[in-house]
C-alpha cells in the first residue's frame, strides 16, 4: 500500500546510520492514512525550547520531542510567507515569485493560483482539511484565500494579525471561512480554542489534515499577565514577555494534543511542529513583516536571525511525532528542508502527486523513522535578485550581489556558528556551489514583491534582466 515509510522491520544495526541517533525500529506499515496535525510557530528562537536546552518552560513540546523525532538541521525560509508557500507547494518560493520578503497587509498578490497546495492534494486523497491562524499567502482576491486553496475550513487572519488581540468591533482582519468573524480576545487563545472544537467534532469517517499557524511568540506584547508574572526571574521586560509568549504557545500545543487524546486520535496522528523561520533578534535591517515588537528571541550558537541567510535565520525548531512509526528519541542531524514535508506527508496519505511542475521536496519518511539517509544532495536556501544561499553536503555558500558584494563559504558541520569564511581557502568549492546557485537563478520567476513596488512607482535598487543560458 502507498505509505511514507516504505520499509519492513529492520534490525537495529541498520538504524545506526550516519547523521542519526540510534533508536528502536518498529513496524512502519500503516493500515490506513493517519490524521495529520501541522503546527507553525511564529519567529520561535532555536534555543527557546526546553529540548534545545532553554530555561523557558515548554513541557508539551518537550514531551512531543521525547516521543518522536527532533530535526536538528531543518531549514525553513527566511520569512513567514516564504515558508508557508514552500510547505504548501513542495516547491522553492523562487519558482513562483515569492522569494523576496513576506506578503504584507498592503500586498495585492498572493500564492499563484496555478500552484497546487498540500491541502488540494490531501483533499483529493479523502482528507477533511482546515487552516487556523495566520494565513499570510494572499488576501487581496478571493482566489488567494484558504477556502479556495484546498482547505474546507478557515479561521483566523488572512494578512497576519498585527497584534496579539482581536478587538470585538471596528475593521479587523479576522475571518471564519469567507466571512468576517465577530470573535474577540487573545489570538493564541482563540486559535487554540478553535482547534480544540474542530478536533472535538471530527467524526473520523475521513482523516483530518489540520494546519494551525500561531502568531506567538512573535506577537508577545499582549501576553496574559499571569504568564508574564511567572517569569519574574527575567529582568528585561521584553525578554520576559517573549518568554511568557513561548510558554503560552506551548500551552496551546498541549491543548491540541489533549484534544486529540480525548477524541481517541492521538495514537494515529502524525504531529509536526516547526517555527516558520529563525527567531527575530536585533539586526541591521528590518524583518520585512511589517511592524513587530522589539526582537527578543535566542537562537543559541547560530548566527543572526529572522530574515538572514545565516543559520539563525533559516535553521528552525522542528519535530515530528507518530507512535509506532517514528521511534521515540530519534534525533535527525541530516539536513532537511521544509519542502520535504510536503512530499513526505503526501506519501504518508497515499496521495497521488503530479510530476509537472516538478517538486523540490523529497520523501524523508525513512529518515524520520530512523533507518534511512535523506535522498537530498543539496538544499537551495534562497535565491533572489540580490542574494542567494545553497547548502551541498557540509558546505554552505552565501552570495550577496548588492554592493558591497560578498561571497562566504562555511563548513557547517564543523562551524555551525559560521564564524570562519572559508571562501579564499576553497576557491574550487566556491565555483562549484556558485554554479549550482546560478543554475537555480536562471529558473527564478520575477519577485512579486519587487514588481508590486515598481508598479506603485517606488524606486527599487534594481531589477536586472536575467540573461538566457
């Protein structure tokens, strides 16, 4: 039968492959496609979860990490809309013009309607589909919105709620399906409550695909006072509010898990959690997502944060739990990309995937199960008009074309903090990776963000004509 983990029971020695911590290997054959719950955090710092050594309280996430696989080299995109697009299409954002910054409240473009989403694929495979929280993939026209992109149910903000609170009156971006919703309250609480209700009324006649995109901990200024008070040991009020928001996010995840358990669904649910990008920290340039509170995340040893092509911007917190299929305590150090989850989840569901246009994501089910290597040879981390980054094996190349130009080569396996630029020591490696990056650049679609600014009469520093091969 079609299934993501296409393997029989293997002896333990075969599970001890490079890049993985050995874990018990179980039967990986499923009788039916599982329910799938996919949770996105907003700007969560790498070092801000307990299972990465943080002092912040994240017991629900820590439990999921213990009971499943922690992906310690999981790459997302640098900005929120880019990551959502990559996840829901299985294709790099540069293929359809979403490679530059995020879709904002004033944007009139969205994820192109020609792109088939994961919700479309799973809906066709028999799933009920729902999206709760921050959409961020287009709102100016109905065809960009979730209920027109494969989701049966939508509840939340289309453009990204700019605050932690939904007011009860006045103009606001808060929706139930295609109609404005009148609900009011804390955004994280509203979304968690809706997830509980949706799970509670799921009848099980069809499998469920539920995607929940919180705006925490990015929006932390309206965090509940008791949570703020519980971090009295943190002197800085900004960091204290952020810490409280992380714990509020964790409590919301715990409520979703408890709802699945009450409904008898937890044992048969593939549960995935990730941050949409690295944690936001003070940097020279704005993050590109509009007005946000002062950055307060902690990305640990990784350099910079949200919006950056360094590891702190792209390497994100990620885990997956599926009892009986993903062994508890699995730690994956092989590089994975957010597009891989599209392909892996589709395979798990037994869905049929079109071959045109081709996917960039690969099936990493065997990696998560603890008995396989990733089929990935390289990861395109970013390519746009003025910069790009690619990882091939242990090497990562970052190129900036805007003046002053810069080429950086890092040995990520031995220098994850990207402290030493090895470009001058390995010129052949630079040429090799730059050639691969240029190959992608030739296929790059024009960035909708820059086109929109040009159409609005704004100056952009350039829009080059891409030469033919």
